C-alpha cells in the first residue's frame, strides 16, 4: 500500500512542516543510514493491481475496491492538539 500513499502529504499533515521527509529512521549523516534504501510512494498505477488482488482474497477488508484501514495512535491526538 506504500505505492498508494502520498508521502509528502502525510509528512506535511503529521509533521506540520517541522520534520523533513525520510527514507530511514537514521539521519543521513549516521553510519547506519543506507542511501540505497528508498521508500516508494505516490504511484497509484502500481498500487491498483496489488489492491485488486488483496481485495479478491480478503473482501471483508475492502469496500468499493478500496482497502479499509484505520490508523491508530495511542498518544496525544493531532486533532485534539489542533482543537486546543
């Protein structure tokens, strides 16, 4: 599902412009960072066939050809923070 994800949009929503988009949990200056590892995103043409196959196998997790998913976070809520 990473192909269907608009990484820039999510990063701007969640980080509110405070953090750069990253491909790794390691900063580029650290020895553990691997510049050859790149997170893909925003390629719906690649996501479509995968979603179709998944929905054929698991129709209870899909509706109208889309995967139903809910992201949960146990900490403070972005919505609650914005309301406050």
